[in-house]
C-alpha cells in the first residue's frame, strides 16, 4: 500500500503541492485529476524521490519508503525519458536489467510487451523512427517491465489512439488484479470513470476531493429527470423546483425543498402520463468542475 502524507513543495513563492495526502491500496487504481499546474506531476515526482518534499513523507506498507523499494516502482514521467537513437528492444532490455532481470528474461518480456502493443515487427527500429503514439507505447512498456510493485504513471494515455487506449486499460487492469497499487494522472475523465476505483482531485496544489466514485457522487448535487407525455415547461413555475434544462417533454431538475417530489409528480400526472422520473447522479466531469472551481 502506498501512502502519501502531507507532501508539500515550494518553488520560490509558488506552493506547487500543499499538504497533499492520499492512499492507494493494494490492487486499487486511483485516478489523479487536476488542471494544468494543479500539482500532480510535482506530487508524483516526490513519490518517486525525484524531488525532495519541503514537508511530508511517503510510506510503503506502513513504513517510510526506501531507495530499494522505490527502485521496484514502475514510473512513467510526463516528459518521456527514453533514448531516441537507440533500438526500442535494446533499451527496454537495458532498462529491465537495471531493475534486476537477467538478459534472457528481460528480452523475452520486452518482446512480449512490444508484440502486445503491435510493435513486434519493429523491435530493431530506433525510437525516433516511431510515431508519437508508438513512442508512448514503448514508454508504457518500460514502466511495466520487471514486475513492478507499484505503478506511478503521469498521463499514460496521452497521444494514444482508441486501440492503444484499450490495450493500456487492459494492461493496467491486469496489474491491479495482481494486487499492484496503480496511480495515474489523466485529463480524460471518461477513462478515469471507466477504470478507477477512486479519485484524488487537486486544485492549486491542494487535495479538494478524494474517495471512491460512489463517495464522490454522493457528495454532488442530486438531480432528477422527468419525462412526460406532454410539454414540461410548467416545471419552471413550480415551488421548490429548479429547472436545469427543459427540452419539450424532458426536464432535468433540482429539488430544493423536502416533499417537492410528491408535488411534482402530482402536477405531472394531472397534465398527462409520466414516462420516467428518476434520480440522476452527477458525472465525474460535473463533480470535478464543482470542487475544482
């Protein structure tokens, strides 16, 4: 289990990470969400020991993380760190051997991953000869080689086409199913929603929300959808009802007073047939916009 406790980092007058705390449990996939400059990359670099925090600490299985333990983490930086003029297979083998794999095992694992990402026939190509999306595939392969105990991935889906996104998603699910904690940042909230067990939302260097999707959804504003057999424009004049969107026979509403549901349904049934009346949970995009504002 990875625990981040009160990490703080300043760059001059700029507080890039401000008392950041969260946990990534065994086998969990946690989405790290925030706008540009929110502090995600700074926090990940402190987790990996690439930046020293001004305050706070990183724990691994309940104890301060050691150099040797960090060496077993798989890390994918936002600024890619592979060698453009080296053949991709050679450098994956080299990086895996730095993590302790023997040459034969490293080669076998590298070839397996490259084939999985559709690069099995390009193992001798130099990295710079690949498209940006394929370079991203190689970078991902480098991060997950040599059985990492934890994955810290900064924008791993950036620049990938839909096929590669699905391949990457499957790979992360596999690693999580093996009990590996996975923390990854992304601006693609649909992917976060599809993949993650929980979220950590940063704004201006601070954690403004964290928890499971269900916990965060329960914190958001509950809305209701009304679908009737007649026009629903009348809902705008009903006491205790805030009309968010009205489009003909469909209305999206917030009910601001107790007991308004019964009043609303009674009025709707007097005007015609009610085809649907249901609660609508907020989307992750709506939650993010609300807490990060």
